[in-house]
C-alpha cells in the first residue's frame, strides 16, 4: 500500500541519517511525532557492534 511505502522510505531515510524535517517533507507528514513513531527503532539497529556484525559475518 502507499502507506507502507511511505513508512519504508522514512525508515530508509532515517537509516541514512536524513533529518526528521527532510523525512517529513518527503513523506508529506505534518507532525514530527508521526515520523518518530515510524522510525523509533532505527537507532536500535545502529552502532559499532551492529556495524561490526554486519560487516564481519
């Protein structure tokens, strides 16, 4: 659906460190809270240990 495409794009953009404002603009969201709800787990999947695991194994 169009909704899941927008959410997936928001997650991809957050993973690539785009700002919340940029994600809001591209996804046509008016509230930052909405974007934050969709991308809340992105930071949980980043960091040195995750990077090491993804690039080593």
